[in-house]
C-alpha cells in the first residue's frame, strides 16, 4: 500500500500544525492535503477506502519523504481502531508525537471547543462534562499502544515548549530522525492553528463571516464600531484558568501519567505543571 513515511500522530493543541507546515515547506518533503486526513481513526473517513488514502500521496515526487499529520490518532478512547487499521496495511511509518504541559494543553483544547460552539460552559464545568479534555493530555496513556505496536525507536517525542525555545534544533532533530539533513526553519510561516483570537463560531458562520460577498456588504453597511462590538461579544476576552481545586485534583493524575511516559522516553521532563502562561 502507498502511504506515509512519517505520521505526526498528535497530540492536539501541541504545535502539530506548525511543525507540519514547516515540514511541508522543505524541499524533498511532501505533506498531504488535507494535512490531517484522520483516515485510520475516523470511521466515516476510513469507509472511503484505501484508494482514497493512497490518492493523497499521488503527487509526491520520487524520493520525497511523505508526511501526514492527524491528531485524532492519539485520541483514546474516542478513536479506538486507529492502530489496528494502520498495522493491517503493512505500513511501518516513523512517528512524531508532540506534547506540552498537560494543563496548558487542556486549556487550549477547551478554548478550541468553545470557539467551535462544542463547549459552552465554564472550564471547570467542562472538565466534568468533557472527559476528553483530560484524556488527550494523558500522553503516557495515549502513546503506550503506539510503542507496543511499533516500538519506541519508531517514535520521536517532541515538546511544544522546546519548539518555541529552539525551533531550529527541533527541526534538526526531526531531520536526523527521518534522514533528511539541511532543513531550514522558516520564521515567516508563523504559528499555525493558534487560538489567540478565540472567536466563537456558530451555525452559518462561514456564510456570514467568511464569505467574501458578505464581508464586503458588512464592511460597507455596518459601522466599524458596531462590527467591533459584535466581535467582542463573540470573543473570549481572557485566557481561562483552572481553579486551584481543579489544579490540585489534576496534579497527581498528570504526575502519574508523566511517569508512564518516561518509561518509554526517559528524556521527558517538566511536563507536569503549567509553566507556560498565555500559550495557545
């Protein structure tokens, strides 16, 4: 089966889109469009068949390193069939798993779901209604089945924090991992998929706000002050923070999971408590 040489398997809100964009900008690296096909995880996409998936790589040139990046691949228990489906193809791609401070990740996940209208309640209440906010931050739990299926040597673990601090070194480590030297980090690409504006979407959002005709009419007919006021009502004004009680409850959960992660990747450190205020 035709497929990727490399898959960025997650985690969600940990810089995967930024890294994928950087890889896609390199000579000799082919990134699928969409970059996040979620083929092996999502039942409705998997039902399209292997020919659909193989077609995503049809424009790759001979010698290209082919890449896809699907964060759904590390979303247990939501997508339990991912690894079995990938193994059944006979493909053995290299894997990159990106992590960050788990509390910071779950806050960014909450912001993302709030902007999509999936979550409408407070952060603390969302932790009770949406267990996936915590589950997807349990990196040891999420990556262990991948280690068991493909081996730890097939997985490069990266942190969002180190990518912010020294992106050139991170890209060099990726190059060493995939056997492609001389890759260059492009600062002008910026950060991808950041949730800094935190603007709530709603049904018909694309038709009303993203449509060029609607944009022109809105700017022509609606005064800017009114437009700014409406935008402010849909915008998260400040980054939400976990209550002290929730933080205390989560600390031992994430500490135990960090130990599990270190069983596979001994270099991991500093991933238990949120030291990255304001990150998105």
